[in-house]
């Protein structure tokens, strides 16, 4: 039963990832694209965790943590750049 739920969840998150990539490419403004990039990283984390659950490996959880840290830092840096046109004060 859990395998079916994980499989369905993988497909749903993959669809959400595809829609986020579409918004990243077609975003009408720069803040929309930054938000889409953050959503892409969150969806990637979800896919890695679900795949790790599916195959029973803890390696994918560690990779998800690394992507989460990089996604947060990149979102903050891009937002600061858009607000002030300077990342380091």
C-alpha cells in the first residue's frame, strides 16, 4: 500500500516540478522567476526524499539536505540582489 502511495506522490511532485520549470522559463517578472526557482528546489527535495523512501536508501536524504541549504542561500542571495543590486554590503 505504501509503495502505491509513494509512486503516486512521485508522479504528482514531478508534475508540480514541470509546472514550476514552466513558470521559471515563462515568468513575467524577475520576482516570479525567483519564486519559481525556490519552488523547483522544494520539489526536487520532495522527489529525492520520495525516491529515497522507495528504494530504502539514506543517501538521498543527505542529498535533499544539501539541496535545501543551497536553495535557501540562493533564494536569499537573488532576493537581496533584486532589492539592492548588491549582494554583499
